[in-house]
């Protein structure tokens, strides 16, 4: 007769095997969602629909993939600041255009929107190392433009985009003036137990207490908490306290790690902000927070081309 202990061990072993098989086979589909359910991969709208001044920009990653992006200008002669925006994991850059339209109005800045590989019109399939290459290609492009002030580049990442933004900011202290993180996770390893609770006993990052015996099969760990502690530039943390996807304490942990050695860190929470709508729920307070952070940490040009201090009436 099989003992109770043996049955228990068989059960635990089965869970481990099932968890490993699930991660190996489907982990990219859990982390990256280029196409929203019921929609197509193509862009439903373009900036032209919202009467934005923009250009299509095609980039080539260091491993040869063709990437699509939009460079949206606040006004024809605006040289900066320029926000390099990295999106969340689901959908494509077109799904962020309404937010970007308001960002233009509130912040008076240029915005560069990158389609990660496998997203939108970009070639390839998403992966951590691949997306890091894509982000670097976008930053390199901006740094070589002659129609903007390249000393005024601000990286803004939301959710997965925050993980991307933290890496590219850490790797480029001479090209990025400041970093903004919104509703970002400490790591995908820590998020595994949030998305699939039974995995918390086998996978975890630096804040997890489990045995972490399946960490080695995770191909996109995105250890943001380790990266953010190495960022030298000013960082603004924007946290929605009703985030239903990423537990808000992840943002608190990121701030604590960064602030331990970087004294130019600011943490602002928004009590009604959820994962995708903190920018909307936060209202004027949200945009004023971002505007003030940029004004205080990004060098302003002293000529008439600077966009920071223009009023809405100046462009109407």
C-alpha cells in the first residue's frame, strides 16, 4: 500500500513537473500579449486620426529586426523635453494614443513610442533580451536626432515598460536625463505567484521566500528591483494604490531599493489608481506631478524653442 507521505510526494512532484512544463511552453504568452483578445495585430488608429504632428520611424535592432515607432511632436519647432515611452505588455502603441494625446497637452513635450518586436508593425517575437535591444535602438535613434535637444530625453515606462525603461536608463547614464516608472513589478519571478498562485512555492525573486527551484526555466525574469538600485538618474515612482494586476507594494519595494543609494527619487501614490488608469484617475495631480519632476530634473533650454513653459494657448 502506498503511504500517505508517498502520495504527498507524488503530488508535489506532479505539480513541479506541470509547473515546469507550463512555464517552458507558454511563458512568453503569459508575459507578452501583443494582440488583445478579439482584436488584430494591426493598429486600429494612427496619430493622424487625433491630428498629431508625427512621423513613422523605422529602426533596425542590433540583431537585425525591423522595428516600427512613432515620433510625435508637441509642435513643429519643439526641441524638448522628449519622452521615450515604453508601453505595458498588452496591445500595441495605438492603444495608448488617447493617453499620449493628453500627455502632449499637459506636459508640452515630444513623445517617442516604440513597438517592441512582435508588437504592432514590428517584426520578430518578444523576449527579454530582444526587447532590451529594441529599447536601445530607440534611444540611440533619439540621441542622434538633430531636431531635438538630446540632453532632455526622459524615459517613461509603465508596467512591463517600466522594467524595459529601468534597464535602458541604467545602461545609458549619458543619454537619459531622468526615469519615470508607473505600476511596475519588482520582477517577473515575483509576479509568477501573483498570476499563477501555486507557482509561488517554486518561483520567486529577491522578495520571495519560496525555494525558487524553477527560477532557472524563466526566460524573461525582468529583475527590475536589481536594476533600479543601479540607476543614477532621478527617478519618479507613480503608484496606483488600487492596482489589480501588480500589487502596489512592488512599487514601494522598487522605491526603497532605489532610494537607498539614489537621493533623487520621488514616490507618489494615487489612492484610486488602477493598473491601466492611474493617469486618468490621478487627474490634474498626476500630470502636475510629472510636469514638476521633469521641470526640476531636465535641463531647460534658454531660447524660445523650449516647450516646457508654454501654455496651452500658445499652440491653439
